[in-house]
C-alpha cells in the first residue's frame, strides 16, 4: 500500500467530499455574518415563493351590524431560478511531490500530505468563489469569476434599485440624513419581515471620508468621551446604521483582480431578519449518484490515473446565493446626488 507503484487514493468520493467540507472556512466575511445560510435542495432549479399580503386596520361599525371581511387575499407567485454550476478538474502528479520537502522541515513530502494540502487549497478556492458570489448577491446582481451576470434580482422581482448618495465632501450636509433615508426606505419595504437595524459594507475610501466628516467626528468624539480609540473600521455606528469596511479583492478568471466593493461604494442591508430573506441554495452535483438528492455546496470525485501517474480531482460547486427581497437592499455612493 505504501509502494508508489501500487498506491491508490484510500478514500471514497463521499469521504473525500466530507473531508473537504469539514476543513475550516478560511475566507468569508459575508458568510461569517450569518448571511446566506445554506439550504440543500434536490433540484437544480430553486423555487422562490412570493407572498405579498397586506394587513389593514379594521374599521368600526355599529354593534349587531353584519361583520365585514377584514383579511385581504395574499397575492402569491413563484419564481424559478437555475442554480449555477461551477466545475473544476485538477491533478496531483509525482512532479508535485518528488524531491519536495514539507514546509519548514527537512522531511520529504508524502502523497498523503500533498493530497491534504491540495484539498485545503481546493477548499479555499471554493470559499473565495462563494464569498464573491454572496457579495455580488448583496449588490442584487449575481456574477461569476468571468464577470458574467448570472442573476439580476432587481429584474427578477420587478424592483428598482435604491441608491443613496453621501455628499461627504460637503461639511454642511449631515450624513445622518442619509442613514435615516436608508432606514426609512428599508422599514417601508419590510412587508411583514422584521429587522433590528442596518449594516453597510463600504470601500476603504468611503470609510475614510465618512469618519473624517466634521459632524461624524464631533458625534464620535462625544460618544467616546474624548478618548483616543483604536481602529474603528470593522464596526462603526452612526445615525442608527453600522458601517464596516470591507477591504478585500479576488482574482478573476481572466487574470485580473477585482475588489469586492468598488471604490466610492457601499452596500446596505437589514440585519435581524427572521423570514429567510437571504439563502444559499445548494443543488445536487452533476453526478449519477447525486440525482434528485439534497445537494452539497462542494462535491469532489477522485480518480486514480493509469500506471500510478497521478490523482485527478473532479470538483464542483452548485450554489445560488440569493437575496429574495431586493427592495431591502440599498446601494450607497460617495458623492453628490447627480439628480
């Protein structure tokens, strides 16, 4: 079994998939916030049910008078959305192992140690892909690593994107009026959902300009009792809204890099929701053994190549992050309202 000529991958596809899924998530602020929890489905098409009922205030009438119908009928609809398929295929060969040392040691690498490192890197690639997808879903437009638009939630649900401009270069304009605009817009569009507040993930330049605004500086000075404070970028509350800087970029398939949040932008969303507004649908893998069975975000199949020439890993993710109430999303832009 230890002879390189007879070595075979000792785990089944299911065990390999489980091992990859058990590896720690190393990248993912959006997922770390509890957004877009995974919902395993048995179809490659996600069904999104829409119920937009209205509850009105009852009217008074004389005692003994015939009662009126008080509950309106819900308007229901169904949206069917194809779950994107993200396939990959990579190989681990003797050239990746022979004469290579374990990092930081004088010991030569083994096939098993190299495979473990390979699977960890594979998991990292899927984590970055999922984080990128979730961030684009928060923007209302799901995109892949080629920049291709996979789903426009605004178009799907017939919603016009809300944009709030923060004129932070104007010292006379109180940014609090803009945070209240965000909160009131979200509150007006809850339609039966609940929220405990709002959060905005912003680009670094947006955060710098915000905390340097004199009205924000004054409010923060009094809130901190004049004390010097450390880095506030991760969690800075002002005007009822929590701002957080998201300074991260990813590599796209064309070799370029893209910032998860473009300079001058921020993306606001409600927090404390209770009705599953945001989800990541996990569809079955494109394999015979997975047909019509609950999906797993990452699925790995392993093949021993002929004559001990290597191991081939066929891996795929079938995931759809979606924000099912895009009317609750707000795009924030640094600058004066052009209108």
